[in-house]
C-alpha cells in the first residue's frame, strides 16, 4: 500500500513500544544497552548484526526519527546528528580527504559559506564557489580532486531556487554525488532525490521541528550512487581497517553511506543527536504539511503586499510573478516557495536596523522555520563574517532583511510590518 505524505509524517518510524505498548515514540534516555551475551556483543561491534551498542552511535528514539526523515525524503536511510552544520560535515566526511575539494553554490547561508571557505581548510579540504545557475561554471570548476557538488534547494536567505535536475546531470556526468541542503524547502515542498540528488542534508532545527526548541541535523542517502564505480571514494569502496577489511559498499549496498555515517562518522566525530531533541523533532514533523501550507500561504500574501509598498525596493520571494525563479518553482517545489525571503529597503543599512528594531510581533532572532514570524538583518549578523561581495552573492546585501513568515494571522503580521516600515524612514 502506497501511503500519502500526511500519513507518513505521522506514522513512519513510529510503532507501539514492544515493552509497554506506548503509542508515541518513547524518549530512550540511556547511554548504553545490555548485550544478550558475548557473542551478541561481538556481532554488533563487527557490524554483523544491527542493534544498539552506545548512544553516541545509535538510539531507538533517534532511529525512529532517522527512518521518518528518510521515508519522507524518499531515501534509503538517514543519519541524524547534533545540528545542520554537523550534518554538512557528516555528509562530506566519507567523501573527502586532504587535497580534495567540493564545488559549492555561492547562494548559501552565511554560516555555510564560512564553513566551506574557512573551516574545512583545517581538514585539508577546500571549496570552489560557483553560480549554481551556471552549468558551464559548475562543470569547469570540477577537477580530478573534486568529490561532490553542494547547493541549497531553496537558498537561505534569498529564496533562490536551484535547477536541481540540471545540477544533478552535471554532477552525474563527472561521476560525483550532488548534496542538497533541503532545510528551507523540507521534503513536503521538494524531494531533491527525485531530481537526481545523491544526498540530502537538513537542519532539523528549522521547519522539521518547527517550534524553535532544539537543534539537530540529518543526512539522507538516496541509496542510488555507485560508490565503487571509481576509485574516488575509498572510504566506501575499499577495505576499512577498523572493521577487519570490510567494504561498506560491497557489504551494505544501498545503505553503505548510512552505515558508514554511523559506524565511522558518529563513532569518531561524535556529533550525536540526543534522544530528547529527536523526540521534539518527531512531534514537530507530525504537523509538517499543515504548517508548510500555512507558511507558504502567509508568505505569498505578505510578499505581495510588501512588493507594493513605497518603502520597499524589492522582494525575493519565488512565489511572486516578478521573481526570476517563479517558473522554476513549478518544477522544483510546486506546492509553494516556503516561508523565507528577503526584503530590500530603500532606506538602506540604517533603515534595516531601524525596521528590525521597530517590529513587535516578529522576533529578532538568528533562526528560521519557526511557527512564529522571525526577522534578522543578515549583513550585520548571520552574514557578518563575509565581505560585501560575498554578502551580495549570497543574497544578503547590506540593505536587505531576512523574514521568516510564521503561521500567525497574516493581517496581523502585515500591520506590524507596516508600522515598522513607517518608522524605518
């Protein structure tokens, strides 16, 4: 039986607890798990049997979340971890080595730009930034040391929608995986694997949890990439010394990346998601489709109103007919363009600062995807570490504010925006 999205967001990964019959997934607040005997323990440690050893690696609450996210994304498996940034490192870890590089979009969250341009250098990795709309630029940036292509489905903060199928075709021709950050879109609006993506990463912190309570990340594996087709990915295709020469792809097939992420990634990097955070996220996902429909409807109404305001120089929402990505939305995310966009103010940097300070219903925080509406001035906060050229390339110019529209009454939000724009000059 093929189940609909609304059914899967409630039921995937959730079964009555065999010990108590509890219908909601319990919070398994435990560090370790008792082995049946020495042979059972040995098989678990040797990856000959699936089970629970230690909560840095696996936990029943987290496992339920992993199954739910993988199911909603249409993937073979998933690994959950402590944050969206952790998920990005977890996604790259099995693929990269000193001297290797990843080709990435210029249209990324500011923290991701910093992670790719600065932090990964400490691993001996590097990133090549390209316009993700320029397929020739992507192809030309790929060299013998490139191991992946990375982009966001709907970019934070500007709402740019990537042509995922075309990017995936370029990556596939080069024998490389495409990694897509699907945080802003969520699997309800966009399923990157259906457009050719190999891996999908999420900041669970945002729309998937939806209530601003916990941080978390996820890496979803499509299970479709042939890691043994070349010698580029030895961590997955070649013998692993820590497991007596086991070859992950040969042994686990479509689940090779997922098993590596747990048995090597979480074991050695320790970016573990705690079970209480997993529980909050499971509960949040139960209403994902309902919330995303409201986020999109509110964002559409408010973006249209803002576009007509005399103090506004421009609105980047892809749901607007004036957006250069409006037509692409029909192919990539036909249900809506999410609840995130930027607004450029004619009053410039100083006007943005006044505008943010004057808002009353909107919370001034460094987050997005919450049920409540949020606002921030990226150039002075989330994208502050970038130079102005990088800020403009990522959609975070000094005269721009980022707005994450919540599920409140749209007319109330418009009234708040109106009075703040008046005070901004």
